[in-house]
C-alpha cells in the first residue's frame, strides 16, 4: 500500500512543478498581517512631494487665467517745485475754417436820404490752425481771405484775425497770452461770432465801446471752483489787421480788466441753469488823438446812421456791467456801458449804451456756457438735440431758437444824437456747426444831429453759417 502511494506521488510530481511556472505571485491575496510602519524619512519626502505638486498645479492654473493689470495710481506732487518733463510732447495741430454767407434786404425806410442798398457778401471766409503741445502751450492762427480789404484798403488783402500763443497751467490757475486776439472786455464781445445768437453784435459793443482784436498781452485767471474769473491786458491801439504793422511815434495803448462771477451754477445739469455777473473797464489812449463813435443798423454793410465824426480827444475810459441767465431753454443777456471821453478843447463828454435780449429754444435745448473758455467766461457752441437729416426711414429737424433784442447808443453829449434798435428773428441749428439765421432789424434814430436825421427803417437779413 505504501509502495502504491509512493508510485502515485512520483507520477504526479512533474505535472505539479510544471504548473508552478505559470503562477503569478502579484495576483495572490495580500498577506493578512498589517503593513509595516512608514519610516520617518519617507514621510517627510512624501510631504515635500505633495507640496511641490500643489505649487505646480497652482502655477498652471494661474497661467491659464488672463492677467488684468491695475492702472498705476498717480503720485501726488509733494511740493510745488516738482514738475513733469513734457519736452517730447510736440505740437498737435488741427486745421479748421469758417464760412458765413449774408443776404440783406432794405424792406422799408421813412427817410429818403438813407441809401438803402440790398447786398450779398461772404461775411466771413476764414482758414484757421489750432495747436497744442509741450503739455502747457497752445496757439491759434486765423486768417480772413474774404477779398474785401478792411481799414480803408481798396485792394484785396488777407486780414489777420487771431494770431496768438498761450502758456497754460501757471500757478493759481492762470494763463498768459501774447499776440493778436480779443481784448478781454464785454461778454458779448469775447463770445465768438459763431456762438452769438444774432447776425451782428449789439450796437454799443464791437467797434464802439468794446475793442475788437488787438496786438498785446493778457493774463487770465480762475478760482478752483471755476465760479470766478479775472483778466488783465495791455494792447496797442488799432494796429491794422490788413497792413499788419504800425509805424508811428505814438502807438497808443489800451488797458483792460474784466471780472466775472457765477452767482449760481447747476452742476448736475452742467450749467443748464445759471446766473452770470461781471464788470470791466477799458482805457484807450488814442494813437492819433482823434476819437470816433459810429454804428450801422446792425448789419455789416450799409450807411452809418449815427456818427460823431473825428473828434479831437486824448483818451476815453469805459466801464460796463454784465448780466446773463440761462434757465433751461430760456436765456437772458444784457450789458450796460458808460464812457468818459477826454475831448481836446471841449468838456469831458459822458456817453453810453446798453442792450438786452431774450432767446428761447422751441425744441428744448439750452445755451452752452463755458466757465473758463478761450477768452475766459463766455458762451460756447449751441448743440441741438438732433441734427437736420432726411434719409429713408427717418428724419431730424435740428434745433429752433426764437430771439428778440433791444439795443441803444446815446451820444448826445458829443452832439450826435441817439440810436435805438429792435431786432427779432430765429435761428435754425442743423448741427452744432451748421445753422441758418433770420433777423428782422428795425433801427430808429431820433435826433436831427444824426447823419440822416430822424428815421425808421426795416431790414430783413439772412445768413448761412458753417464751420469745421
């Protein structure tokens, strides 16, 4: 029996060993006993690896997100002596121009002595270059190429209008200007003609009590809140815009000062409601010691219906008061002028004038006021709510403004009578730079000492005005 069992084992042994070659030890179940504890050095290495893996994952996630750089905060200047070098900020020049076409019709007059001629003219035909640069400088060069020739020049010439250089950002919010520009005196005078609402300025302003452009220097200032401005200037007297020179042993002088203050300004509406006040003084020492005050019926061409003629006089000093209100679509503007004329061989004469006008935007806009504009406190460019256009599917009718004005010039103490005027009309704004103007003008002279005696007339005037 034992021998039989041993034989069987001998026969089975090779088969069993052959199968053992194909056995996979990794498929065997894990041993039942607990794993050995991790050594301290191995635990530290694993923790270090985990930290490195987390750092790499975070770096990869950050690289996938777009980076948004925060703007650098402006560092305030610690002292007034610190400055920023802007010497590489060269001139930035903008070209522009201005065209005004006028047609004037004398509809009626009760005085046959008055030469009543209808006319058409290019009232203004100008090219202009504006520039800013170096952080604080600006300039303007404006030439009138309308071939009429002013200042008794009979041949076509080019008139110099604006030709000035300004340095801005001076201490205490001031700027300095030198060249040919508006003498800072009178709200209506320093408001550019593209922004005044009548075809011509009122009787007592341009060419009468307010000087036009002159060659000189001026200093402009404004307070931090922009409510108060002041201007002082020193100029030559009446250098010809056509001849562009003056050769004389007595060049004459003009000294001007202007002060304005806003009694009220509605900040949330950007000045849709405001109350402006101002005053000024202008001293003129005439270069020829001959003074003259005269006016046309508030058109550019035509007879002078009031005229003192050339009167010997050394100087005259004019003061004025300014007042303006903008209350939504309604605006009121007025100025009063009083002048003392030092006549030669005659007593000092006191003469004066005033104007007041009312405008109303039928389409709801308001007049735009510039608190510290090109010439200080002034009115700016009106902007209609919609431009004039007519295209398939839509149309715009622009802005409509009604207006009326009364103005006066009294020269009785210079034996030249007085002149009153009523003007009414409307403006049609096609855009902020295109408009049509319609004025009905009714001049009244009420003294025999005026050039044509007592008279009343009616004029109809129209203008197409565009600029760029």
